[in-house]
């Protein structure tokens, strides 16, 4: 059977919001991997903020096209986000079909992730083009507030739609064995019809992410701070990331044991996100309640101006270059989320030669080797985490840490490089065929008449008033 690598193909991506999260990093890496292997790649997205996205999405490396960012908002008074996300995806798919833009590109396959609601429409429009769906995690399990009966009732149709619509994908991939087990348990009937493929996310193995140099090897221009007593946490400012565990574990150490040590908490911070704002304030208050001063910086200039005696430094919205520099300055990375679906940050740390302390649940169990590339400890057990931090700071030699860092870097290069991701995608997509299942035709017709037709009609009116819709929505 012909493989996707036998002849170069065109892959069209559909992604909701191309920001700086883990899902977005995977999409960018997948697109880059396929593009580097000679395939044509185009990414369609409803939103891509030039000041809040990965460099490759804004510097022309990738062909990113923003469509369907208006008039449907991303939320209504910070509510109904899933409804708005689905409507925006339907608008994105429908708009690019109405204008003939996707048809003009001539896709050999589609790559869709996060939202599956638009798959029936996508397959209806392009019946001969197979769809690859990447499930980062079942959305129905990510929804919060299900303890309220009205929330559960509100979510019922979306939960059903998620499972049903995924059946239109020719292949479904997940990001870890952990996620595969959860998806199989959540959708047993779907799992019988689709063999969930595990496709691990990756990190860039380029020289811009070298292993941390020894202090006597120089490298002053590479590191933000030259001392080796930086404990680093990198995560989005979201409550589910449990960044509070890092602060509590750090505070658990006596003042003498953490003398001269700084906990740097860096991560994604979207000014549009109410949770990001509120959680950052909660963390600042937590540090204060534990007797620890903190300093918040929004860029590298203000970060370097932080007083040396401040034990906790918050860095908001860290760009890739600064993240790499922070990793080269770190002695240990704390990765605090429980049941993380995969977790890309531990790989970035190990590639930079930094040992990782992570929760003994979820994806990190498949990436961090306890005792070899880092440590796995029970999430929420502050004493266990503090014990490892103290061990790294006061009981483990630099040579031992260096050997652990080298083992981590080798593990990442062998198993989690972008080339490996691209090869895996080629392997799966090369065998795909369009999944136009007979039993779904009537359902799709009803869906098209009741849901799609009104949207198409409304969009037709909007576009008839515009002279050039492509320019209107171009980045």
C-alpha cells in the first residue's frame, strides 16, 4: 500500500485557537515535522494572536490562516465556552468551504484536534478526503462544575456529540497510553470500531536547546541566571496544574536549607483568561501566607530587576527563547499536575539536561524514569516533594545531577523527537481512507438541514456584503 511518504501530500489542519498551550505546541510540531519532510501544510484557525502564539505560527515558517473569528465570540460572559467553540469550528469549516479556499488547496487529508463536533460537516463537504483526529483528552472529562445538575444537563448533548462525531475520523490518535486507557473506558463502543493510536508529542531537538553546560564551561550568554540554585516550575496559570504544590514544597524546607535558592514559576498567562488572572493572585497570596515574598515579572527586563533576596519569582507568558534559557539555568524542574494527559515540559527539561520531579500519575510515568532521569512522587504529598528538592540542593553532587541530565537528554532524543512524530503521522495517515459510513448518512443529512443550513444561510448573507472575505480575515 502506498505510504504518505511515497509521494508528497497536502495536509490541512483545523485548530480552534492557535495560542501557546500544549495542544498548540503539538499542532505546530506536527505541521513542522510533515513540512520538513516535504509535505505541504496549511493551518486554519479561528484565532491566532500575534503576541500570544509560537514563533513558527507568526514568522512565516508555517502557513497559518485565520478565518471565522467573527461574529461568534469565544464565550458569552465567560460562559457557554463549549457551545461557542463548536459554533466557531463549524463557522471555520463552513467559511473555508464557501469561499472554496480549502478546495483550492487540494487536501489529501485533514488533521483536526481538540474539537470533533465539526467532523461530520467536514466529511460531508469533502467525502473523499480522510480525517485524522487527535484526541488530547476526552473533553467531557475536562468540563468543570459537573456537580451542578444543570451543568450535567447542559453538557449531555455535547458529550453525546463528541463521541458520535469522532466516528467520522478515519483514524483517531491520543497523546499517551494513559489517555488511551481513559478514552477506551470513556467510549467503549467507539474503541471497538477505532483502534486508538498512541502518537506522542515531541520536542525540538535543534541545537537551540543544548544540554545545560557546566559552570566551568562558560555559557554566560545562554543563561538568565548563572547560579545553579534555581528550582523551576513551568505551567499555565490554571488551578488544575496545581502550581501551589511547588510553593508549598519549597516553603516546607527550612529557611536555612533554601538559603540562596530561588523558586521561579514561569508559564502561559493569557490576559483574556479570568482563571489565569485569579490563580496568579491566589499563588501570590499563598506564598505570602507561608512567609515567602514574591515578585511578578511580565518580561525578561523586569525579571532581571527582581531583588536577589526575593525567594519566589513569577514570570508570565514566557516565550520559547526565554524558556530555553531558564531551563539552562535550572537545577531541578518541578512538574506538579496530577493525571496530566502527557506533559511536554518534562521532555523540554530532560533535553536541556535538567532532572525532573513530577507527579506519579498520567503521562509523566511514560516519560520520566524514576531514579534515572528524575523522580516520580505522589501528587499532593508535600513532604515527599520537599525531600527531593532538599536532596537535589544539598545531598546530590553536580556530577550525579549531570549524569541524570545526560540520561534524560538521551531518552528524549531517542523517543520524543519531531522527526519521530512526523514518521508516526506519515505511517498512520498513509493508510487512511475516507470514512463515509453508510449508517451515518441519514444522521448527517438531518444534522445538515437542522444545524448547518441555517449557519450557511447566515454566512452567505454576511459574505454577500463583503467584497473580499479573504482579505477581511487574513492575518
